[in-house]
């Protein structure tokens, strides 16, 4: 995947604006939970858009759509990517569409209900994946997900207590071109990059600076 600093910045600013605009909007919540949260959303959106991911897939927990759904939907809007959100059990899809419409993102997300380990088999060469570990069978999904080996990113959230094989990074470590980093965001977030990304030097420096700002500051 070729890095696009313009797409990354546009997605970053768009997501940041949504966070500011809807942070206290009671009409754009799921129950008592506001799905717009500024924590790391801008970075994830920029990372997906900057990498110009063509196919993005998210696997959610029983809680349904979450802040990462919004972040990836924004990225999809700017890059015209296909974004599929897998709901691991029968949930109120129409309600979720209504929530997404608050942010003018309802047309950016394909909501699919089913067993994640079965539904994920329908998608090949995934460029960007976001997986919530709060569902039974997440480790099996780590083993069968088909990512683009020439360049892809996998974001894993709500990582369980550390044990061998508990994270996607541990499953794929040892493969050529794999880099992994873990951050204490929420209940733990891991980012794994697979394959070689085509960053030229000026863009790589910008990306590193952007990375530090969003994760550390």
C-alpha cells in the first residue's frame, strides 16, 4: 500500500471534528454510551486512510458498533474503500444505521450479522482489520483471517490478560515483514503491520511525528 499523507490528514481532521461536534450529543448515543470518543480515533482513521486501504473489516463484540467503527467509516468516506462491520450476534442493525446517520456515515458501513469466524472467510486480502477481543473465538479468528500480505494493518482492542498466543501479533510474529506495537488504550490495543509499506522519506518522517502526537501527547 502506498502512503497518502493527504488522505491521512483529511481523515484525521474529519474524525477530530466529529469528536468535537458530537461529544455531548445525547441523540447520537447507543443506550447510555456515546460512540464518539476522542481516544485514539483520529489516529486509527488517519492510519487506515493514509494506507489507502481498499477493504476494511471490523469485528465487534456484543456491544455492537464502537468508536473504531466511526473512525474507519470516516476513512472509507475519504478513500472510497469498502468497509464491512461484522456484528457477532443478531443485533438491531436499523438502530445502528440510525446512529451512524447522526454522523452522515450510514452509507459507508456494511453491517453484517453472524459468527465472525465464518463471516470473515468471505473476505480475502483484507487491507485493514479491527478486531475486538471481547467475543468467544477471537483466537481462532486470528488464525484464519486473510490479510493482504503485501501491506496490511490489524488493530486488536480489548486484549485479554497476557498469555501465549493471546494477541494477533504473537500469532504472526516470525513472518517476514511483521511489526507490532502495543499501547495502553482502553483495555489494551495492539497494532500489527504486515508487509512492506511504500513510504517515501518525507512521508515517513511526517508519519512518525503524527504517530507520536496522537499516541503520546
